[in-house]
């Protein structure tokens, strides 16, 4: 399955539709034909639509979509012309939510509500939509770029430069001292949530892991080991590469860099295992405190769909953070 997303000039709302094969990216006619059997997901200002009752995304077939667009004064040309479909101005958003019995909510929140498959598709879709929105003009000629039908690239008509969507490499590292693992939280995280150390790669994975550990928690790490990777939609689409690293025994003193992190601490295997079992991340204790919790597997999402899940085994089928925190590796 490949993913196809819609963009309009008005950049207000977005439809995404899943197609059956990657060759559709290059074959415009096949791509248009496939739209008629594709599945559509609706975005508004990059916020995916989630149906309130079942916590599922709208999936709309082609003709249902045409009817819906007609209701809101849109037409067939909108689908043919572009991947990002303008459902006009903001006043239509509430009407559309009512009509569709759902809500446009932020992607981060949506990721907490949806299953792995839908979360994965929508986060990839949102990153692609965001990329199209940010690459409307050629950086050389300053002329408007034109997307191909599938939305897999944009071309400058004047100098033929092709622009492909790109992902910034990010490394996320679970640091262990042999018995405990280091988890951190940024002030922007939801209350009580911790995760592994993360940072953008400027140079190499190794350099980024050493630098992040030194800069953010004052630790010197060694024995770096690659574990898994996934697409991550924030802030603008990243390739998140998950690794393990260790500190020397006894060299575990943390110096939290408060400009980057709110807190960092060592957690035992039992604490991590208990936190992973908590299914509702938003609960609050009676004293008003938020207990320690971790992003659950469906929220860390989207290890690649290729090969299909049934052809993968073991940790390769696990989302990145779950994989890092799996029982045999966390301690
Ligand atoms: N799934 C998870 O559990 C977690 C995921 N993450 C993800 O990991 C990634 C990195 O996290 P974070 O700790 O914030 O990263 P960093 O520790 O690298 O700090 C972020 C800063 O890096 C600078 N930077 C360098 N390159 C880029 C780039 N290509 N895009 C944006 N900023 C860049 C920016 O600084 P300046 O503004 O000064 O230029 C930015 O403020 C993010 O995508 C984040 O969403 C992070 C933690 C947990
Ligand atoms: Mg960081």
C-alpha cells in the first residue's frame, strides 16, 4: 500500500487517499484511476478528522467523497487538480465536523487514540502534506512548483528541478547502566510522560548519540547499538533511528540540562514494565499528581509497513520506543 495525500491552493483542508501500489507515484493515469477505489482521509489545517464515537478516521470512498464535496460546494476538478483539497474557509470546519460526526484534532492527540495502522498512515500523510505546503516554490527560480498526481514529488516547470520529500534524521537512544535505563522528559511532553533521549543528527549517528547524552544529561556513553527505525511526523517529518547505549558502571550521575529537559532519571525494569502496562495516559492520581507513564505502543507507531507485519518477527514488528524498552533490552 502506498499513501497519497491531497493539497489545494487554499491550504485549509486535506484529503489523503491510500492507493494500491507504489508504481502509481510515477503513472499519473493509473493514479487517477486508482483514486476511484482508494480510501480517503480528511485533514483540516493538518489536523486529521477523528470520528468521536469510534475513535476512527474517516475513510471515504471516491463517490462518497464526491457527494461530500458537493455538499460543501467543491467539485470533481478539486480531486483531479490537486492532492490538497481546499474545503474553503474556516467557517466550514464546524459544519463538516457535524456532517461527518467527527472532530479535527491535533495529530499528537490523534496518535494516542488510534490503532497502529491508522496512526502510521496519518502521520506519514500529515508529514507529506506539510512538505507540499512548505515547497510551493522553487528555491532557484522562485517560480511555483507543480506536484505530480501522486504527490510523491514536485517539479519546477521552468528549470525542471525535481524536489522529493525529505526526512531529517533523528536518533532516539535508550541509555542503560546494566540494571536501569535512563528516561527523560521535556516540558512540552504531556504531564508524567517520559521517553528516551532524542536529538537531530548533524553528522553521524554516533556523534549525535554522544553529543545528546553529554549535552542533555552530562553522561559519557559507549557500546552504541542500532535497534530499529520509524517515520516520525514531528516537527516536520523525521527518520527516527532507535539505538541502545551504555554508561560505564558507577558513572551514572546525571546533570540535567534544564534548557533542554525538564527532568531525567534512572528507572528499573519493573518500573518500566509497569508504566508500559498503563493503558490510559491521561489519568491523574487523587492527590493531583501525574504518575510516570510511557507512550504506549500505538502512539510510538509506524515501523515501516514493509515487509508486511506477518512477514516480520520479534522486535522488528514493534514500534521504536517499545522495542527499545522491551524486557530483554531495557536492563
Ligand atoms: N517518540 C518519542 O518518544 C520522542 C520523540 N522525539 C522527537 O525527536 C526529535 C528530536 O527531539 P529533540 O529532543 O527536540 O531534538 P534536539 O535535542 O536535537 O533539540 C531540538 C533542537 O535542535 C535543533 N535542530 C537541529 N536540527 C533540526 C531540524 N532538522 N529540525 C528541527 N530542529 C533542529 C533546533 O534548535 P534551534 O531551534 O535552536 O535551531 C531544535 O530546537 C523530534 O522530532 C521529536 O519530536 C523526542 C523525544 C521523544
Ligand atoms: Mg533532545
